[in-house]
C-alpha cells in the first residue's frame, strides 16, 4: 500500500488545516464578488504551484472560474477531490470574520465548504509531494451556491472532466454518507396588476395581493411540515420530511411609495421534492396555482439524485471513526447530481458542521482531522488497488 509521510505530526496537520480554513473564510467569495472569488483561487494556486509535474488548468463559463489540478501523467484520476469555494451572501463586511471557540472554526462558509476545501487542498498537496504520479486530481468551482451549471456541469459536459470516483465533502457528516438527495426547483415568479392610489383600492388591482392569494393555493399543494416543537424539528432527520416542500425566499416590488398600489411583484420559490416527483410536476403545480397572469422562470432545476458510494469508502470511514456510517437521504442538493449523470460514484460526507448559511456557521476541528484521514486512506487504497 502507498503511504503519505509528509506531515510529521497530528498537531502540525491540525495547525495547517485550521489556518488555511480561516484564511479562506476571510475571503468574501460570493456570487456578487468576482474579484474575491479570483482572490480565493489565487490562494489555492499559491499552495499548488510548488508541486512538481502538476498540470494546473483554469476554466471560465459566464464569469465563473473553475480549476483542475492533476499530475501531468494522469488522464482520468482514480480519485477526484471536488469542492466549491463560493459562499452565500451576507450583508455587511463585519460578517466575514473567523473565530476559534470550543474546538470549532466559526465564520461564513466554514462548514459549506471552505473547511472541507482546506482539508482537500492540504491532503492533495501532501499526497503528491510524496507520490508525484499518484492517480488523483483536485477540482474547485465557484458557482455551486447558484446552481453549479457553470462549474461542475461545465467541467463535465464541456471540458470532459472524468474520474473513477469522486470525493465531495458537501453533504452528510463524519458518520453519515448521503445516498439520496431531493430534486430542486428554484423559480422566479412575476405577477402584474394595475396601479392606483392606495386610498382608492377599488381603482387598482394589487399585484401583491394576487401573489399572496396564489401562495396560499401553492402551499395547499404541498404536505405541511408537522407542527413539532422547535427542538424536535432540529433533532429530526431530513428523511422524516421525505415529501415535497415549497418555501418562498424573496418578494419584491418596484413600489417605493406607501400610498401606491403595486402593479408588479416578483417572488422566488425554493421547491424540494423526492422521487417519484419530477421538475415538470413541480412547474405544473406552480402554473395551476398561479394562473395565466403569472410569468414563471425556472432558475435552477434538478431531478432527485440516487448516489452509490464505493463500499471501500464505507470500510475506510468505519476504520477511522470506529462505527459503521449510516446511509442517509437529505433534503439539500449538491454538485453530486452532475457526476451521477455520467455514472460516476460520489462519496458525499464531511466533517461535523452546523448553522449552514448562517452568520455563525461552524465546522468541528477534531472531525476535520478524522475526515482528512478518511480521504487519505481512501485515496491511497484505491490507487494501490489500481496500481496508480
């Protein structure tokens, strides 16, 4: 079996991963900040430039960059480490801070997924320093939070990226591996009315009221979330809510006056659905509920995804954490769906994380080290078995 001995101690490993995670968290690599996304890629390239015989390629699609790093002698890697560096938007620069507390790293994107990116980068660097021709690769994209079409989809469909297996730390947890993801429909809805003075509502047609009435009809089409207490909802698995859900995430009008009836309103919907439901079925629900006056624009759409993790990854995970990992189904989505379209197995687990997309997002440091060793042993085992 191949071995990696570049890092001489666990404290040194932890220090490197923690420092790199905190450096990444400080970069505001959001959808609206292309210069910050570029700065994040530059930090990654700085770490990779010293690796001998490494082919480093940058790609761009609709303003979103992606990176592939692979040994020059490898065409299709045995194991591809895959991550995204973009994070969701937070209002105000004061949120982009990093803090260490109670064995965790806090900060926007710490759990989704800059901590995991730091792990993969450190591991990739160390594995190739010891074994320069090892059959592994690292790919990083910058658009996962807005759909992944110009990142993962572009690399697979346009660039021709392939791998025998993919490690994608963007779901599950240290002792849970995702095998089912709900389908996704993100849609923008526009409705029009007729403007009038608010003191004479009978002379207008309030687009906002029309939308609100339609939203009641939409919600009636989806199974209601059980009225558990807040603590019960926190503790229950996604699989307990394995039915379609619809969430209104934004409502906007052009109206800037309190005394004016709005003649236009726009809303965004986030719909998640398990099989056998489909994107087409969800769009029909919107059409039937909103009526002919509504304009519906799908922004992101993906059918539900079934993942088949490599049994070797399950065995390696058990050997590191001491228990057999659970196979779970989740409400969220990831770039794994693009790889499954090409029949590529995806290992979807990660360290312990919390408050994803919140201002106090965190990742557990001890589990980061466990996850590092899981990925390390899996890559070395797969490459040894294939003679890579």
